């Protein structure tokens, strides 16, 4: 199946179409009379694979063509289509998830000031963004909008609460659900601003990763240390409840646990950046926006496969030795539907 057929752009002569409809109707009628039910199986019609290609020191590489890329689906090379940042038509949908537990109060003083960056730098001119906050629960502060003023206002209103819980994985699961409901042709981005590790989610890491893989979400965590953040804050932004020695000791104990943000970024093809100062946060968001809008967008129509589970993807650029290539680890076919 070629790309045009996959997205429904092909045209069929009216006479041929009418004949096909009559044949299909006859088949359906026969199956109904005999008591059988027709089985229609559907798969992923088009898989989108945003790809970042960078030098070892981080500089993005542009100017590549479709012939520079090799994409394999479960080890089988695929015929791919390529859109660059200049030609890509897929707009961006972004969920900004902000940790707002009380332990994050000093970091929030910085985060409150960057809401105006989300729409122009990350969502882009044709994109939309939503804002959620998470502590001991996940709350929607602003649904998808293209209005930068509404996004900035939602971010400004985020405040630390009494809870020390930071349910990042629960927020990731909710963001994946929200993004899955966006139009299929959109690139789906999740920006998480919080600590690097989860605090108390009901959702497990492998469950969250599967959900972002199924929804085709790329995760960009921007994280801070709740221990270090108070030492980089202005006095007026440093309430007594925000971080401290006990928090630092707790962080050291938790260092042995899985770095949630690293795992989410690696699985989805995103980048994990960290910050401690306002300038560092602004820089992290700027780099994230530059990467999103400097990506190559590969797409392909999967061949028929007996694998109804996870499909592993591999993207390489043989023509450029030593480059860093980041892309989603794989995808899940849509469940077969029987009618």
C-alpha cells in the first residue's frame, strides 16, 4: 500500500466503485444468511516517527534526505517518506505537566515565569497546548488551546500544596490519554517539569511507557533537585517549606531507584534536560523547542504482520558516522476490530 492509499487520497472510477460495492453487499448478505459474521482486521494505517539527528556535542544536523535514513520495523527495512522542518505539515499538540507538591515550591517560583514560552517555542504557530499539575493527584488547569495568554495564565497559577507526593507517572498516563484523543496527524509532545523521579504514583513505569508508546508521545523532561533548588532561589521565592537538608537526604536515598525521566525520554525519543536556575529552565525549554521543530519526520505504512504486540523500531543514518540519532523505540498496532 502506498502513502496516498494509506491516507485516503486515492480515487476510484465510479463504475468500478459501484461494482465493488455490489460485490461486497452480496458477500455480506451471504454471510448473514449463513449465520457467519465477517471479520475485518485493522492495523496502524500510518506510523509517524519524529527523528532527531545531532552531533556528539548536541548541534542539530540539517540537510539530510530520505536516502540518508534506514528505518527497520522488527528488523525489516521499511519504505519511508520524509518531511523536514521546512515541509512538515503535522502540527504539534503539547501537554505541559508541572509538579506542584509543596517540596517544589522554590522551583515553582521559576516555573511560574515561563508559561509564555510554551506556545511560541514548543507548540508553534499551528500547534496547541494544555497544562496539567500533579502532586497527590493530577489536575487539568488548561485544556488544549492556541491562546498563549491562557497557557501563561495557567502556568502562573500553579502553587505548591501541602503534599510531598509527586505522581509523575500518573500525570504521564493522563497526558498520554489526552494526546491520544488529538487528531492522528498531529505530533504529540509531553513536557514534564518536576523532579527526575516519581513520588507515589499508582501507575507503574512500564505501564506509563506502554501508554506513551501506544499514543506516539515524545517525552521531554526538564527536571530539578528539590534539595538544590532552594539554594538557587531568591529569598522572596524561598518559603521555609521548600526543600532542605531532610529533602536532600531523601534524594540521596532515592538515587538508587530508576530515573523515571531518563526512562521516559529514552523510550519515546525525547531528551532529558535539567535546571536549577530560571535561566537554566529557559534554556531547557528553548532547546526542547529547537529540537521539536528541527526534527525529521519519517512515516511509513506497516506491512502485514503476525505480530499484534510491540513492534521495535530502529533508525540509523549510515551516511553520517558518529551522529546521535534519537527516535521512538517502537509502536503498538491498533487492536484488531471484529465486526
